[in-house]
């Protein structure tokens, strides 16, 4: 399963359909027939940005805060 199929299945679930129904088609609706060479790096950038915002920045802030208070 590629990233477009995962995104299509999740979109279908959000819209109230069952996973795998192809209500949201991975090629037609998600990536609009782009090459996976175009879409995969984008997915990786989104994943990296999400992890940086949700894990790295809060952790770094907790390390920096004691030094600011000193």
C-alpha cells in the first residue's frame, strides 16, 4: 500500500465511508495522476514537519526553559 492509498482510505473514513470502498480514489482524487516521485517526498516533508512540531520543539523547549529561568 502506498501513501496515496493510505490518504484515500483515511479521507473515505472521514467522509463516513468504509476503508477500501474507493470512494476517494488514490490516483484520481489524491494525487491527481502525479508520479509517486513527486508525491512521496511531499509526504515525507509533511511527516517530518508534524513530528518536529509535535515532539522535537516541545522537548527542546523543556530543555531550554530551565536555562532561561536561571
